[in-house]
C-alpha cells in the first residue's frame, strides 16, 4: 500500500506531522492547514476502522458456528428463545454480524414480543413483519402505564397481519391498559388475564377462540362471547358465597350464548351461574354446546343443581366444585342429580376419591370424588364426573366427622382409587365402608399419612381363632383392610423421609409381606426414585417411578 493517498496525505507514522509554523505566514493560514489535516486524519481513521470491521466479519465467517446453514442456526435461536428469558436470548444479536443478520431476519423470534422496554418492543413489532403475534405483559405493572398501553392498543387495532394469536396480561395494570382501548380487536384469538387483580373491562373480539379471565368482574352481557370460542375460563373475583350478583347471567342469556357456541370444547365457570330461583323456573333440558369435552363449575350447590336442571350437557369430563351454605348441601346435591336425570351418577357410585387437608385450616379437608358414568351410544362411551367439596369450617369439626358425613351420602363401595394429601394420620378411613374394590392408594406430601395407613393394615387379623361349641379352636376368615389393594404410590418427599429414618419403609415392607398371596401387593410406585438403587426385598412386586393422577 502506498504511503501517500490520492490527496497527498502522508500515512507513514514518522512523517505525518505538520512542519513548524512559519513566522512569515499569517497565523490563520497555519490554523487552516491544521484543521484540514485533522479532517483528512479523521476520514482515514474511519476508513481503516470500517476495513477492520470488514476483515473481522470475513474472519468470523470461517468459524464453525457461522458456517452452519441459516435454517439450522435459525432453529437453534428459536429453541434458545423458548428455553430462556428475553434478557438472555436477546444476547445472540450481539455475538457477531452474521448471527445478528440471521436473528433480525427470523420473524419467529419477534412474534412473541420481548417485553424489555416499550421502545424495544416497538422494534420487535417491526421485525415481526406482519406474522401472528403473541403478546404477554408479565410481572409488576408500574412501567406499563404509558408506553405499553399505547403499544397494546396499536397491536389490538391492527388489521394488516395474519392474526394476533394471544394477549396475556399478568399485570395489575390490566384494567388501565384495556380501558383505554376503544373499538374492536378484529384479529385477537386468545385473551388471557391472570393478574390476580380485578378485571372489569374487556375489548370486543369477533375472532376470539380462547377467553381466560381470573378475578373477573365483568357482567356476562359485556363479555366478548364470540361464536368462534372453543375455550372459556371465567373466575369471579368473589366466587361462591362472595360472588357478585351483577356478574351472574340470567338463565335466558346464558342459554342464548351457549347455544351459539357450537365449537366450545372447554367451559370453566366460577361464580358465573344463574341464580337457582331463575334456573329452576326455566323449561329445562335445553341441549347446548354439542362439541363440549370438559365442563368445570364452582358455585353453590343450588346454583349448580339449577344449571343441570336448565341445560342438557354431554361432556367427557364434568368437574364440580361446591361452595357450601350448610352441612346439608351434599345430600341436597345428590337428590338434585336424581331429579334432573343424572340418576346414573348416584347409581354408579364413586370410582376415585381424593382427600386434601387444607393448609392453614386444621382438620378441614377438601375432598374430591370421581364418578365414571356410562354414556350409551355416545363418544366417549363413558363420562367422568368429578365432585370437589369443601365442608364448612364448623368449629371443632374433624376429618372423622367430615368423612362420616360423606360416607352417609355417597356410595363408596365401588371406589377403585384413593389419593391422600393429609398431614393427619388417615385413621378416619375406619369411617368408610370396607372399600372392597379399592386397588390403588396414592400418598403425597405428608409421611404421617403413610404411618397411619401402615398402622391400619397392621391391625389386620390373619387367622385369629375362636372357640366353637365343641371346645375346639376354629379359624375364622381373616379381617383384611383393603382386600383388593394391588398398588401403592408414594411421592418423592415421602420416599425421601422413609429412606432417611429407615424404620417406616422397613415397617411397610413387613406389613405388606404378611398379606395373603391372594391379596398381595403387585406394584409399589416410588416417584422420582430409581428402584434398582433402593435394593428392596420385594419378591413378585413391580417397582415403578410414577403414580396415577386423580
């Protein structure tokens, strides 16, 4: 390379200095020469820096990561984005020139808008290039009140992209953001509000498929109930006894809405059922939601009974959560099933039972009951009906009393599975019938439940003797707890405690080993543990690592 450029600028490090000022020349002339010299130097510096950057880019293109096909590199970026936070994956745009170009051109990276700041989200919105958007505002809300409000409003109003796949608001500013929006969100398909704060406004959305609002205070008539909906989850801020009347629909309004939702597959209503007095006066038996697969209702027992009186429901799974006004609700609900055509629920009996001792409420339990009901000439051929009840916190009530009350109203003789999450020893099980078909017991969270179950099984009398009339001793049939029991499941925490003290697990194995061959346990599930490392002496018993769910 020449030491002198086309303008006569000297590049040699030792000869680029200007000569000393000439005393015979005007001072302004020397100043002009110095300024021109600095301008030439600055220009050359920029040229050299650009050339260095170009050389670095050329150098990096020979590295293995930069020689990957663009399609593979793009998929790596997308996988990284799905497995990390925006603060982490966004760093790929600063690694090298090639990676940045690939990342900025990959629209899939920018369709889930990274919420680092409203300004950065604006850039991401441009980079999404009209593709379907997923927008989520997480965490604390204080910084969302200005920039994000305008951004969300502009996104909801868009019509120049394929669709807006989802808008998820985890922020307490949910109302402030949505209340400023005027008009319709024509492309929005999924609206989710999980703020824990009240949601009292909601935009209209004619293309909506999923509506999920927690702590919702919006009247039924003001909700965006489009005929395109496939899933609805509405949880009233004051559900059950605290449900507000103005959010409840009339039976007529609910019927009109549900008949229009012919695509609806999942319906969850908490505190959103019509009043019983209104429902019971309706004609009853209206067939709605032909595509329904799952129905979940949480409300008073009489409101739930009124719903089943008013509507004819055909779903694969029905889950009921009952808020109570009195201890007599369970018998009342059972009687309502018989009168509204669900007598088969009562006749089949409970097939699976779950008892959860509520934290912070000593001796108070949330109890779940699952019924499997034949569904003749329908798909699926049987319906799963789940009932969750929380008995009223009567002073001094115990699990014994609660279980006795349940056993007096529901047929438990056909129960096949029992799931216990209780800190109290399950000695209340003696209040149940013999449970002759119970073949699975799963214990979670509390080791005390295992201790109590082992104590119950230890009381079994194998071959006790009585004196007959001829003064000889005859053996009477053994008294056996859970005679059909074939499978026991223990959660990871219980197994860990058992291994720590050693005695409980040894005691359990001893008790199980004394059961008759005909009633022997066939499977022991130790969740999260490699059975081969435990070295348990259990002949003819299969060791598993997972439990069945309720």
